[in-house]
C-alpha cells in the first residue's frame, strides 16, 4: 500500500521539456514511474525521446488527461508561471498536483490554495518548494532519489527535502510505504496533518516519522491532531535546535516569534502528544527502529 501515489498512478510533467523537468523526468522514468506525457503549449503534438521512451507532449493538462488517463501532475515551471500552471491543473480536476518549484511568491501559493478550495478540493496539492513524494518500488513523483530505500512499514512526512533523504537512507533496511516532502514555505497544500491522517488509514504503514522545523505552528497543530486521532506510533524530529534565537533562518517558513515556533516548544508539544522526538536525525532513526522492534 501507499498514500497519494501508487504503481497505477499515471503521471504527466508540466515543464517537462525544460532542463530541470527533463532531468527529473528521466530519473522518474528510470525508477519505474508511469510517465505518460508532458505539457508545453509551444511544443504540443511533438514527442520527446527520454532514454528510449517516447513521451508525448500535450498543449494542456486537460488534453493530457483526456488522452492518457493521467491522474498526477508534477510541476517544474519557473516561479512566475507556477500559479497559472497549478490553476490549470485544478481546472482540469487532476487528482494530485506536485509543485516542485522553489521561490513561488507566497501570495501566489495562497491564491492557488484558495482556488483549489473554491473548486471543492478535487486536486490535492503537494508543495510548493518540495521534493515531491515517493512510494518506493511503485512510483516517484518529484526529485527524491529512488535508489536510497525500499518499500516497507514506515510512513514519512517532512518539511525538509534533505532530511527526507537522510531519514530514508538511515532507515533503508526497514523501508517506507510512502515518503512525502510537503515543503517548508509558509503556505503549502498538503500539511503534516493531511499526511498523518492518510498514514493512519493505510494498513501497511506501521509507524510514522514526522520531520518539522522551526517557525510557524504546523508541528504544534500536528501534535494536537496526533493526540486526538492517531493510534500508530509516531517519531518526530524538529530541525533547528541549534538555531540562534532571534535570527530569521534560511527557509521561508522558518520565522520564530518569541517562544512560539522554537524547536524546544515544538518538541514539548509533540512529546505531550506521546511522540518520541529525536534531537538529531540519527537519534530519530534509532527511535523509529526501537518502535518497529
């Protein structure tokens, strides 16, 4: 089993013909993802040879869905075009839109998030500024390396791309049902809570690893959700324990106000909900191993 993405998912790539889109289309195909098309209005009607696989290019998301049955889009377009690309995906009612692009203006993210809601949330958005998601040995939508882990009983949800990869690697012998990188921007589509709910409902996921970082209150809200709704063991890690107080850190979402948003405050909230919290990624991996036994 997996959440949001399975071996049957049919994936298109908006921005496939750009350098980043092509590089990662190649990697997704190599890892077994069903890439059924790309979207570029200027190159509609052509095909692209991706390491021996002929991938058709369509003018719109709606046309790609009609011709291929696609139900997932991965978006690799420049920041100034991202809002239009996501709105197009929402209008086409594709089931999942994975927005990889970094540097999307927050008001654009807020606009397409609200637009998805106004259309009945038929399109799940992951990102922006995220590595995407992977269900190992089934499908990979985004930029997560496919060869660092295998399928298994752990569900992973993370704000940080690099920490997603590190935990996947450290627990590679146990494996993952799905790993979801939700992104660290202040406004994102799918949240920790959304992923926690999906992992709780997935019979193949036995434990959940949740990675947060300083800034905002997403982890505190996730802790409250875990206390009320999650019966599976959860292990947590909050990036930023060594961050200097009062300094705004690199991630757009990592803005700390007073004691709110600090790593310590998040750790305490999670532990109060019964979550075991590691002080380092490696300690977090060890705690997960102990829970699996």
